């Protein structure tokens, strides 16, 4: 395979990112590949003739002593250049390795390396489009490639070489038609993969394509594999302690016995058998997931109907299916039929995707995403677009090919992924779904979740957020401008211009353009009215960010009525011309233009509905507010409408599930000491639904300690800058003693940002990697993965970051809580909620603000100790925990661990004692 080429796989480690700024190579490694085999290697340390930054030493494990006697780059450069001649240059991010190497060759007076190149990041994204991360360490782990020491050039180059070979192997397994479609678009790629695709395609044409695939209009698809049927053995619930112990010892896992987990199993088994509804709060360490899976699976098989299990996020669904249910198979020695069902817009619309394949004028992002999807379709059995790892413009393209309607093109029936998912959901033992799907099911004519025998709601408290999110509406200025920008004018290469291509007459085009101009002008006037109203409103804070409720601004409604009318006129005047032109078109590319028009008109119709809800409707049980950053006007303008009446929504959604069988609500945090029903009442549950609490053994938290810094300044008595200085000092001292592995929890994004900026300015933690929510780019999971990768690291986040974060073992040793996690009294949602509660005779602080903060406090503490082997210290910088009467509520909410009061001056000594012991 690919015998015609020789490859040089290169990796370099450097003192920094820029040769031009004086950074230098400290290690260079090359692995040579020929005839699909590794044929040799070259590796050397390089003396950079400058100090290696400490964080680079931590990252690479390359110390000053490793390079002090190594050759300088100019001494090895001629040999390196000679070795790389006549090879295809390969690196995991050629943009860095090849660019840096070229700059260094130029610096020492050598000619530029002339070569073709392959970037294994680009190649791997195409061949493995569903891997969660393309960092070398992550993808090596996923593909079982040995990588002994990440960020050492020799090990990285070797791992990259094996990754290249894996990509070659994967490419050869693809159907010939898929490779033809890839090759057609490969000339737009950033590296020279077109020649690889051509060679494999040439080889494929001479061979028999042995693997059969389904096809949709020439697009190969993966066959749906048959689910294994359950083994025909009788399952009996293990009633006694010894029977459970024996069950956990059979199979390959040999799981430890946990008394709390066994009690949880019994409680759930009884509730399911009696078709009752219960709430189970299971502390971290109980083994909650297996605790409900075992009795649920046994009950479901007895009943011959699916058990419905709902959780909150896609990540948790995947964790359940890929990690926890295989343990269940092992313990019970049975293969269960497991189905996954999400909302229709999670699934690919094959017809729309085929339409886009007919076009050839895509941007790089669209081209690349289309190529990823072509490969993914030969792998996926579910067609769930969330399996794909795409970014940038690729996300916009993916939104265009989502299923949005229950209606299907005739030739998709039997192949459509959503249709397949529905069929599997009706014939399975366990149906895994999400909270949003349960909430949405109440509005469907044909219910999708009515065939179960019982329901488990995991992460039950998140059902509240699922209900809120479903009814929440968000106006984004940039999003609206993006959608309006798709239409352009008759003179630009956008939708209005393309009307001429589908035979719409000039007079009609001019009339449609005039209607669209009316939309844009009225929209711009409405935005100007909002901005001027905000800027004329008194703003006391020094922050550039402003938040105002809609009621405060007293906006003139006529501006918004005019926009709505103009939008409706434009949509309903344009639709008939677009629709009628489709009937006479035969050219697929022209049909795509019509479908693109129909897509963006549908998007506008959705926007009209949102506009109406945000600007023209008003309800008592909702909060509406505007957010604006003065540094970016009007681009930063956002308006949020959030409901407060979600209980009835949840009740209505759960009613048919209650009729079907038992309901188990479960989570790690569902109660607070002062209000046992704080969460369950928000879920719309009656106080007659019993709440059972399951606690771990007392020695589970032996490695934990809580420190209260007793001389922190009172934020009410000092300036914010003085308070932030004290916070930064406490963080720096803690990190320097513990060596990192620290989470810092804020209640305010503004305070988080200012604290991080101050720490960076002082350079006191310059040897540590600082990752901050809202500052460091990347998703929550990516920040967490980056944090775990470095021992000398600190992660800064707000309340929203911490729920569900799981960092067991030495990856985390300290949690610092800067402020007790109360909602800000200026938060528009809290203000509206407090107003409604006061009107109903309730005390907003004791009825909502305090229990909400205590629950968050519990969740923050829960990030620290995730297993009995963990050791960690929880530091509270907010003195209110000891000076206010309600401080006891927070301490009572966490396990009984040592609590010590220390001064800022003595925190180092206390931490050193804790750390060494």
C-alpha cells in the first residue's frame, strides 16, 4: 500500500511558539516510513542556548541538564535537511512543526525545505470524524497507540507515525464510492492528501470491494447491525445481602460490596415492583448508576417492556451506554437490547445532505465537514450528528442537514436514521433518552415514550433546567444579522441574487428586494432604539457589561410591531414564487438553491415567533432582561426570556410515564438540611413522594478537610480591587504549596476574570497552566481535559462549571470557594423570582436564595472527593460561613469532616501540614 512514497514523520519540542521571537528547538525527532512500515528514526536533544521555561519543563519533562551538552541547531541542521529531502513531511499540526523548522533553517542560513506535506490532524479528523479530541495524546489513547511520554519529540513522532499508518488503514476500508467522493473534494484541503486518496482509489478500482454497504443516492451508509438478543436465562432479583455480594463477584469485574449501594438497589426494586414513585439521593461513592441499573434491568425483563432511563447531557448518555451498561452485562451475564432516542433534530437528513453534495462551491469548512460526514456515514449506526467532532463553519453546515420534520422523502424510508431509532426504541430492554426528550414528548401527537414499564430520572435536579431551556428564548443581535445576511441584495452572491438563476422575473425580484430592505431598515431602527434606551439608563458599575430588565427600559412597542409585520410580509410574499419555481426545475444544483431559500425562510419564520415572544408578549411568570458590553455595541446585544413556571410543564410531561409504571428520581444532591423538599417541590412532586437518602461509609471522607480563612476582608467594607487582591493572594499561596491541581470556584464571571488577570500580571504563577472559564477557549470538557493533562495547573470556573465534573484521584487536590454561592441580588431572574415569592407571602432569602446556595455548596464540595482513595482540602474564603447565623446551614450540608479556621498568613503552614501528612 502506498509504496511510491517515503514519509518523514517529524515532531519538535521548543521553548515557545515563535522562532522569530527567539524561541528555539530543544528536541527534534524523525520517524521514517516506507512501504507502509517504519524503517528508521532519528532523535536528538538540541541546546537552545537559553533557559527552558519551567512550564515547558513540566510539559515535556525536558530539563536544563538534558540539553546542556546537546548540539546547537546549526550543528545538526544540514543533516536534518538532507534526511528530509525526497520525503513527504508529516506532522501532527504541520502548521507549527514545518513552519517552525523552516524558520530555523532560514535563521542558520540554509535553504527552505521543498516538500509535500500531510497533517495528521487533518487526516485523522477525516478518517475518524467521531473522536472527541484530536490532540495527539487523546487520539493515541482512543486508537490504542502507545505513547509513553506525551510532549517528548521521540515518543510523539513515533505515535504520529503509527497514527499515519492507522489513517492509511482506515482509508483502505472505506467503500470505493466514498473515496471517489472524498477525492473529488480533496484538492481544497490544506495538506497534500489528494495524492493519497488518488492512489487508494486506483488500487480499489483494481480490487473487489468486499464489504457491503447500504446506499442512498450513491452515498454509502453503514448497515444496521442486529442487536444481540437477551440470553434465555431466568433473572431473579438478589434479595439478600449475600446474594448481592455473590452477584457482584461474578463476571470479570469483581466489584467491591457497598452497603449503601445494596440498600439503594432494594429500595428501587421495591418501588418498581409496586409501581410507586420515590426520590433517591445517593452520595458520591454509593455507586448510584449500577444501583438503579441492576433492579431496573431485572424488572424490565420480567415485564417484557423497556425501562426508560433519562439523563441530562449527551456526555452522560454516552457514559451510561459505553461504560455503565457494559458493566451490567458483565454482572448479569446477559446481553440487553439497548436503544438511544433523542429529538429529531439530532439526526441527519440524508436528502438534504445529498442536495449539498450536488454543489461544488463550498468554503473550506463546508468542504471539510462534507468529507467528514461521508466517512462518518460508513461508520454510524445511529446517524446522531452529535457523534461528529466538527468546529467553526462546519457547525453551521451541520445545522443545515438536521432532520426538522417527521415527513420524509419516499426514497429515504427504511434507511432514515431517525426512523430506525424509533423502531429500535419500541423493541428494546433499556431505552436511554434525555430530559429534554421527556419534556418534548408531551407535545407530540404520537407519544414516543409511552411503551415503558418504569422510568428512571438520573440527574433529576437537571429536569428543572431542561424545562427552563425548552421554554427559554434568546435574542442575539449577531445571530439575527447572520441570518439576514444570507439574503444579501440582487447585486451580491447571496439568496436574492440567486432568484435570477431559478427563473424569477426581474420585476418580482425587485419587489422582493424592496420588502427585504424594509425588514433590514426597521430591524436596524429597533436596535438603535434599544441601544439608546440602555445607554441613557443610569449605570453605577464600572464594568463595561450592562444588564437591564425590559421593564426598566420602557421600550416603545411600535418599533417591534413594525419589524414583525415587515418580516411576515417578506416571508409570505416570497414563499409562493420560490415554491412555484421548483416545479419546473430539473437541474439538481438549481433545486438546491430553491431548498436553500426554503431553509432560510423557515429560519426566518422561527425568528418571527421568537421576536413575538420576546418583544410583543408579556407574562407574569417570566423574567426578561438585556445584556450589553459597551466594548462591542451593538454586536454584544443579547435579550433573554426565561420562564419561572416550569413545575406544570414537568408535571404534564411525567403524567403518561406515571401511568406506565414506577418513577425513580435520583441524583447526588437533591436536598438541603433546612429544606428537604427544595428540589422536589420545583420538580412539581407532592410532599407525599418519599425521599430516601443513601450515605457512604464514614471513612469515605477520611482524606478531606475544610479550611475557613478567618481574616479575609469583608467585601462590603473594602473595594472590589482590595478584595480581589486578597483572593489572588490566597489562591497563589495555596497553589504554590500544593503544586497545582486546584479548582477555584467563583460566583461572578467578572470577579473571576479580574482575579485571573491580576495573577497573570504578578507572574507569581508563571510556571503553572491557568485555565479559566470564559477566558480560555474551548468547551467545558476540553478545559477539564487540559487541566487534567498538567500536574501544575489551576482551573477557574463559575457555579455553572462544576456540576457533573468528575476528577478522581490526584488530578484534583484543592477546591477554593471564593464566595458562598448565592445568586446575585441584581440578577434579573432572581429579582423576578423574589418579587413573585414576596407577593405570595414567602421570604425569598430563606425560601429560595439560601437553599439554592447551600445546594451549590454541596455540589462544589462534591467535586473534591470522588473515591475513598482521594485526598483533598476545601477552602472557603467567605467569612460569612462563620459570622452569619446561616453559615451553619452550609456546614451541615456536607459530610462530617475536620473544619479548621486559619489566617491568610498561616494558610501555608496548615496546607504544608495537611499535604505532608
